[in-house]
């Protein structure tokens, strides 16, 4: 009995496939009807063709303007904010002209952290209190999840199996050139992914500045602080 069922099932499947497949007007077509589609073909989905009108939009046009504030990939818009709070063009060249940055891909120190094949040290932008505060904000958003708020490699991600997180307070990182830290943020290393596509150039340097601040905060002695700050700390209960 089961054998007859399988025979009928196979013959029925072949018949359906043959009848459905011949529903076309192609070379092997035997029917003016279109092929049977289990899943509709994408070319027959509801859509608007380019330059066609529309009864849905008030202006009668199917084409819509770009979302306000968007810019083409790789385009530099001087004075704009490519990332919330990140100013495009913080550094100036020898002639005093603002150098475009943001998400640019230039072979200079500002954008690579290198002078030729060697990592550089120092900052190509002015390091101010506001700049470090910006770095703290970006660090807490992008880096603290793995490295921890103080850089001790104890971020929340380490509690869920993320391994090989670098302790930013290690002497190896303390003596590492600023440009190398910038390059690591940009390109990633080992289990750390590249953040260059997500963090603006200025913000990467701001994060480097904040990392240096974190390192000093963990090794600073009371005698190294300004006298006013020493008195303030000593007066605390």
C-alpha cells in the first residue's frame, strides 16, 4: 500500500512540475499564461520606476530628495559635523588653511598616525580641556565596553568571553607612540575591529588624548599636582 502511495506522489509531483513549467511564452512554452511562481519574482514587486509619477506623494513625483543632512561617501563638507560633536577640520597646514578631515583618507600624519613607515608621537591638533572631554565621551561609547572605564581591560564584554583585551595601563601601551595608538584605533588589531569607518579622525585623536589622561591619572603622585589641587585634595575628609 505504501509503495502505491509513493508512486502516486512521485507521478503527481512530476505532473505539477511539468504543467507549471510549461506555463510560459518562451522557447518551450505551450501556454500564454505566465509561469507559476511559488515566491513572486522581484522584478514584479510593487515599485516606482525612475522618472515616473506617483499618486502617493503630494508633489506627484516618485523620486524623493535625499534625507536632509546626508552627504555622499567620501565627500568633505567644510565646517560640517560628520559625527555628532566632531568638527570637520581641526588642524591647519603650514599656510594656516584648515585641513579637511572627518573621514578622509589622506597619507599624512593627521590621518594615519605615521610619518612614512614610522609611527609618530605627539598630537597634530590642539589638545584642550574640551578636546579631552570629547575623548572621554567617545572612549566611554566605543572603547570602555572592552577596555573598561579606566582602561584596565575589565569592560563588560570581558564577562561574556571576549578575550585578549589589552590593558591600556600596561607599560607597553604607556610607551607606545601616540600615532601607533591612533593607527590601532583606525585599523584594528587582533580581536579588536577597525574603528576608522565609525569614528571621525578628530575623535580618534581625542580618544588617544584621553587614554594618555587615564594613564597619568593612575600613576600621578600628589606632589606632581599643582599646589592648589594638592590643597584641595588634602582638605577633603
